[in-house]
């Protein structure tokens, strides 16, 4: 029987193998310990509970975006019934998830598919919102153009009406009679005549007035009342001593006049004569002679009595 003895070389080889194995184990452990804890945790599959929580958060996020979407569409005047029904469905899904305690992998897959479907629907609604915003912007631009056109038309109509009113006013002014060619002569008590340049208060007892109502083809032939006012320097209206004061209305207000002359106007020149007898001396100073007809002042003249 032979007894085998290990040689020193064999012992050294065995020790080296053991040391190499130990070094490999230590190195692997050090590598694992040196890794980022987050990276390590990412390599660990999430539990169903965590997956359920993640799905709930996704549903909540989609529901929140949808709520903002509904508010925007409502503000733009769009239809929100289908969007509201969609959000109610999401809220129901969230409520059901809260009630779940345990879920299996098949349910997780089903709910993940739903999330993907909801996200696609939300993306589709987002595209529809873009189109709605563009439509609203186009309508606002069109409405602005229409308002501008309307305002322009209103301005044109207003300008036309203004021009028409101005033309009517000019026509009315053109249709007024006009008194001119005034002549005045003074007479003393003996009927001695003096011209206008020699009117003296002490010598004038009567005043002869003559003027012309000028031809106006725009005025139809008709009987006319011509109101004559002789006004003293202190703005008092003179009255004929032989007649009572006369009244007339001018542009809605009642006033006094010295006398009234009735004429028939036939669209040609008409000469009007009037002899005024005061009855007492005239006042010294500047006097006015005013002629009214058809509710308007048609002529005036001033003269001085010395």
C-alpha cells in the first residue's frame, strides 16, 4: 500500500485558487455596494400596489388636463357635453381604483391599455381645440372686418345726412327774401323834407322809409307780412303815435314791431314805403331799422339822428 503525500507545489496551488475565489466575491460585493441606490431600485420590478398608484396618478393628471380643456372650449363657445362625459368616466375610474386593494398583472395590463387610450383621446381633443381656436380667431377677424365696414358705412351715412342737412339749410337760406336799397327821409311838422344826412332831432317829426324786397326765383308767389321795427339807441322799439303797438312772433318768441305791411310777392322786386310819425321828438343817436318776414330777419339798416 502506497501512501500519497502532497507536495509543497500542490499546497501552494490550492491556496491560490481559494484566494482567487475570495477576491472575486469581494470585488463583486464592492461593485454592488458602489452602485447608485436608485439604479439598484430601478432594477427591482414595482409591486402591484405601486403600479396601481402610478396608474391613479396618470388618470388624475389626464382628468386635470381635461378640466382645463373643458374650460377653454366653453370660453370659446364650443360644445363640451362629450368632454364632460369623458371626464366623468375618468373620475369614475379613479374612484374604482381607490376601492381596489389587490390587483393582478392582467388587471394592470388592462388599466395600462386604458391609460394609453385616454391619452390618445386627450391628444385628439387637443387637436380639436387647436382647430376651434383657429376657427374662433378667423371669426373674430371676420367680425372685426364687418364691424369696420359697418362703422365705415355708418360714417358715410352720417356724412351724407350731414351734407343733406347742410344743403337743406343752404336751400332754406337761399329761399329767404332779402330787403335792401334802404332810403330814409325826414320831414318836419310842415312836411318840409330833409334827407338822411340831415336828420336832426329837433326838426324831424316824421320819417319816410323806403326799401326793396329783392327778387328771388326760389320763393313761390304768395301774400307776405313784412314787419318793420325802428329801434332807438336804448333798444326801445318805436310805435306809431296814431296806432297801437304791433306784436309778432320771430323764431318762437313774441316781440314788438313798429308796423306791419301786407304785400303780395310775385318772385320779382317789390318796393315797400312806410311813413312813420312819432308824435314827440326823436332821441339823438344811432337808430336801427329792421325788416322781418317769414320768421327771419331779411334786412337791416342804421341811421343817426343828430
